[in-house]
C-alpha cells in the first residue's frame, strides 16, 4: 500500500512514513474506492464481490468507531 500511495501522490515512501498518518490512508482508500465505483458506473457493470467487500458497512464503521473512541457511542 505504501508503494501505491507513494506513486499516486509522488512522494518517497520514507517521506510518507515520516509525515503520513491515518488520515492519509483514509483519503487514499476513499479516492481509490470512488474511482472503482465511477469505473463500474461508466461501464454499466455491477461492483464485483471483492469491491463490495472493500466498502464499509454500518457494522464495520461502528466497530472502527468503538476501537478508536471506546464504547462511547449512544446509537
């Protein structure tokens, strides 16, 4: 993944490791996922099962929130 991010944004992997954070990873993931969705729409194809699994559902987001913030969610 570091190689893909480095190529996409034109930075050395060492610079990415030194300055990058989880926000950078999230932006990369959202950008790549968005491109996959747009590509599928343009070609009038459904998302493959692998692509669907990459998407985050409500359960996955809740799990990530709980890991990050603890059990503070009152939903």
